[in-house]
C-alpha cells in the first residue's frame, strides 16, 4: 500500500490496500486523523504519531517546564545557577557529545529552578538537565 496523507493536523483521510509484512500479504487500512496514523489489518491495529522533524525541540519541553539532554554526552560547563532569570535563547549548558560541543539554550523566558548536573557529569539522552520555575 502506497499511502500519502495530508500534513494538516485536523484532516481525516483513509486508504486501503495490500501490504507485505515479512513476505506475507495482508489487507490493511490506514486512517490519518488529527496527527495520528492508525493502521488496521485483520487482527490488530497500530497507532503512529506524526512528529515534525522541523518543529523546534523546545516547544514540548517548554510546556513541561524542563530541559532535557538531546543526546548522551558529558557536561562541559553549566552557565546558569538556580534562581537565574533567563530569556529565550540564553546559553545554559555546554554538552560534549561525539567529539563536538553543543550549546543547550533556554527554550523560553523563565527562572531556573533546578540545575541537575555539574561539569564532568555524564548524561543519557533525555536526562533532565534544568528545570524552570513559574
């Protein structure tokens, strides 16, 4: 099944056709609804969520009030302290990963309420680096 769906978040569209999974031909239906793709076959359904690779990463974290490591690495420098007022784009942490240094910046204006790591600490992808207060 060759399926193309509109990128609009509120769109609803459906396509049916044959798909091959591990060499087995299955009849499947794919439904695109509100940013999700649901694929049904005879016995099971799978829901996939559209993640826009061009959407700024900080958008979701901004709502959660925290900033996470985008990849595993080592903290080289922490540029802020608890209680600091920061503006969107302010450098907060320098992370070394894959032999390069990455500057992690504030996703929004706010107050730093927690710095979780110090220089030299090793972090995993998704580790909370900094939290923001109200």
